[in-house]
C-alpha cells in the first residue's frame, strides 16, 4: 500500500525506459522538461547563456520563485548548467548542457509547429464550441 | 535594473504566435499537448485508433476522469477525433487528426530522446545530490 515510493528503487535497470509505464523514471524526467516553465526556460537558453533576470524577462509571466525552482530541477537533471562568474557584483549565468541542448532543440521544433497551428486550432475550437 | 539584453529576446516585432508571450494562445495550446496525460495520449494514438479503455490501459496510471477531460480538450483543439461507431453495444474510438499526428510525431521524438537519457540524468542527479 505504499505508492509514494521513489521510482528509482523499483525500476529494474535491465528494462528499457518506457514513459508509458507509471513507475519509470523517464516519465518524471519528461515532465520536468515539458513543464510550463521548464520547457520555455530550456528553449530560451538555446540562444545562449542568460542571467537569471534576463531569463525571467524572456519567460514572460514566470515568478521569481517558480523560475528558481524550475532551474534547480533542470540543473539537478543535468540539462542546465549554473555558473557563478567572478565579478563585482558576482554574476550567475545559466546555460544548456549537451543533453539540455538536445532536448531544447526537440522542444523548439514542437513550439514552431504549435505556433504555426494557432489559426487551425482556433478554427477547431470555434467548430467544437458551436456544435 | 536593466542589464543589457538583446531586445529581440523580449520583443517579437511580428504579429506571429509566440509562446514566450504570456497572452499568446499558442502557449495554452502548447500546454495542452505537453500536459502529463495529453502528451502520452497523443503519442499512444500514433499507433492507430483506440477505444477509451484501451487508451486508458496504455496510458498507465491515468484516472478515467483525467483521461476523459484530456481527450475532450485535445478534441476541442482539433488534435484528436472522437468517433461513435454503430455497433451493439455502441463503441467510441479515438484517433489523431492530421494536426494531431504532426504534434504526436514531435512528442514521440522527444520521448525517445528522454528515454535514452535516463542513465545520464540519474548520474547527474547523484552528482548534484552528493555535492
């Protein structure tokens, strides 16, 4: 009856990752990179490293706290690198790792597609709501 | 505090959809297709149409209610088609539209990548937690 158990403990390492399986850790990783703010932060960093405040302006609407939590989680997963630069005052910059770049490129492709579908989706909604 | 940032990062000069803008409808559409269950339902349907219960078994862990809400939202956005088949008892089948197929293919590529990164992410987490 203990279903709040860390997934790493029950994953059989001999099995391939499968996001369709509720206990596979890949599902949680996928959720981190496709979360509302995680996705936008990753894609924003595709253009190059950014300081916290610059990233926050780019990801319009995110709170300081949510961006901080999001970046920490992406850093822990190895997708984002956080670097403290020697300067006065000290600066912190965020950038993508190699794994993060790969994920961000896929997400960027998805965003391009969805942005191109906006009119089509608006039409579908109007049709659905009107029937 | 304005620390010299390229203006193209904060202002989209065109009227095109931009998920980085908090009020753009593309952001909401993106959230529907990358939601925990929306993403998995779309990719599950890439293999062909499925009935509700079959889809629910495939998307391991989803509740009946959440799957129903998710499919309704994807149907409204024009990504999923819901068809009532003449049979006894009547059957309802879900399938992808053309737009849904395009999105699901991108999501499937993302899933493949993340599944391949599971070991790397586990290593990054261990390093992060141990420092």
